[in-house]
């Protein structure tokens, strides 16, 4: 019995010792977790990070940078569609565009009006003809800088009217293959700048909606007095509606005695009421003499 009692006594002693050890471990663990635990977090770079000490800050885009980077192409305009380059101007055609310019400046006194979309309800109404000549008549004013953009990624033709290359252009920029200034051209007159449509690319609607078009307007727009944008027709596809989001106003081109009224009304409903600044009637009977000389005819402008 004495051996059994001794064994029980030793077991009780060992148990007491382990209880003490357990309490000490609990105290150590409690002390350990009572202090904050450092967690390594990877710093996220902000969208507009401050320049680090010792590194030069990014230079803002200036007009001098535009002049230094953009290509200077020897334009050979199509005198059948471009009214202001030929030795003999059509008095009717050029005066109509000058009248349109005056009306747009009058509107500009009452509202923000700098970036203009020129579109139509269906193809073949002369919107590219209007966009090209409107940009030129604006650029004829002393000190007026004009940017003309061909945003018709499905078959832009402004480069043909101006007699220049189509690439690199807007599609290459939207595909992130070139920078904005690499797609920019300078021609005639000296204050007229041009971004052609670029090569044909799949998914033109998705390209226009990918955010880079807005970045283009936001970055280049402040350097120019007017930005004139040609686009696809409004009804067949939604490209023009997407482009209009970045514009202050929309000019609708309607071919006289050709486009049904219901078609024009449906196209007009694609845009916000406050965006529609006017309707241009192209190829009307009053311009038959000019129409005989110029394939597209001269526009009658009705800016509200």
C-alpha cells in the first residue's frame, strides 16, 4: 500500500506542476496577443501619384509639343468636295459655310460650344463634306486653331477629301498602338489639324466606348478653339451616340428631297434635346447651281 500511496502522491505533484506551467503559458500567450500584430500591406499606387523627390514631374501637353510631334503631310485635297482650296471658290457654297460659322459663334455666346459632332441619320447625306468644310472655314480665321477628327471607324473618308493618309489614326490610338500626337496631322490651312480614322478594326463600337476617346478629347481639346468630329450615321449603329457623350453639341445633316422625315426624327431622338444645336439641309434646290459644280452640293444651315 505504501508503494501505491507514493505513486499517487507523485502523480498529484506532477499534476500540480503542469497546472502551474499551463497558467504561465496562458499568461505568456495573453501578453503576446494583447499587443497589435503588425500586418504587411503592399502599398497601392494612387492614380495620380505625387512625383518622387529627385524625379522630374510630367510636363503638361502644350501646343508647342503638338507642333513638334505631329506629322506635316503634303495634303492634296479633292477639289470636288473641299470648297476652300481651289483657285475658284463656289460663292454659294463658301458663303453658306461662313454663315454657319457665324451662327455657331452666336450660339457660343449663350452656351458652352467647342466640341461639335457632325452626323446624319443614314449614310450618304453629306456629313463628311460638311465636317471637312466647316473645319476649314473655322480655321481660316486668324489665330483660330481647329482639330478635325474622323471618328467613322467603319469607313471614314475625310482623309480622301483632304488628300492625305488614313494611318496612323484614331483606331490605332484607341487600340493603344500609338499616342495621341502620333496620330495627329498638320496640313492646310496652317491652323487646321487632323486625326484620320485609321485602319479598319473589329469592334468599332467597343473601341469608341473603351474610354480612350474621352481621354483624347480631354487632353487635346483645351489646345484648340474648335474640335469638329465626323462619325458614322446615327441610326444604323450606336457609334455617333457614344461620340456625342464627349461633345458640347450635335449638328444633324439632312439631304434635301432624299431622307424621309420619320427617319430624321428617329435619328434626332438618339441625342439629348440640349445637344442638338442645328440641322444642315444639304443639296437643296436653292443650291442647284453649286450642286452642279460640287458633287456634294452646298448646305443650307439652320442652327437654332
